[in-house]
C-alpha cells in the first residue's frame, strides 16, 4: 500500500493537477515507477518511453519560453508581476495539455486490468479517469 501512496503523491505533485482530470503523469513521474505500478510488459514499457521522449521534445521549446520569460520579463511592479504570471500560466497550461495527450495515448495501450487499476486509483482521489485514445484514432482525426 505504501508504494501506491508514494506513486499517487508523486504523479499529482509532478503534473500539477487541477480540476477533475486524473493524469497518469508522463513527463512528471518516473517512467519506471509507472511501469512497475501498472505491471507493464516490455512492449508497453518501450512505447511509454518513446512517448516520454516525444513529450520532452514537444515541451522543450515551451520550457525555453518559460526560462526566457522568467529571465527577461520586467518584475518591478505588481502589474508586471501579474502579467508575467499570466504568461507563465498560459505556457504551463500548454505543457499540461501535452502531458495529458500522451497520458491518453498510454492509457490506450493498457490492458483492461491495468485500466481498472488506474480508474481505482483515480476514484480514491475523487478524480475522473482520462479517456484512452490511440495513435490510429488520432491519425484519422488529422486527415479530416
């Protein structure tokens, strides 16, 4: 039971969960911990690691944008701080959306028992599980 609590605290802290979504935590939680909790097979683990790499590549420019914002934005007045905070939140929201996108892909390769375990963990925290998706489905949307 201790590993479960540690996992829950870790992925919710790392992903900055707000609202009612229940993230898996790609990009914020150690992938090996996710693989262990959900008992991934080798194929699932490899796909997850590929998505972690893709997420890091997708979020890298946003992280640079955040770093630049913090380094260069004026911070002398309350108005400047508020403006900087708003810009910061906009960028962080993009990063969270990216993470949720890859979480949904990961959920799309869960076996039924793994998804039930995920849903149970979410229920313990009164959060709603994300709907899984697949790369095939997303590629179909791109062609419309």
